[in-house]
C-alpha cells in the first residue's frame, strides 16, 4: 500500500462525477503504470470493507492523448453510498483531492 503520509496527487489524478443516481471516480495513472496493482488492491480492500460492488473497469490506451485509468462506477446509487467507497479508496492511495 501507499505511504500514508505521502501525497500521491502528482502520480494518480482523481476525477469525480455525480449525476442524479450515478457516481463515478476515474483514477488516471498513465505516467506511473507501476501503480496499477496498488490501485486495484485499494479498490478490492474497499469492496471488502464496505460490501459494495461497484462496476470497475480499466481503460488501456496506446495513444498519448488518452489516459490509462481505472473507472469505478455506481450506476444506481440512490443512497449515495459511492461517496463513502470513493473516500476509502482515495485515503488508501494517499490522494487528498480530486481534479476539477
């Protein structure tokens, strides 16, 4: 896992999106592919801790213009439980803010 005191915002960019009953978090790690396993581990730990089962998929890209990223989505999140899940993942990865 990440060093808890280390701010990882420069290595992993987090983008949050919310619309009605949808919540999504994109974790971009294109410039740091060595972090892929750490991101997956954080997602799996958050699943075990919360019992949540969001949709998780990876965007792998060979072009420079598109990011290597993981997407975590709650598509019918009536109670907005996704936010708690995302907070756990971000904390485990040492990310203290999302990009605008």
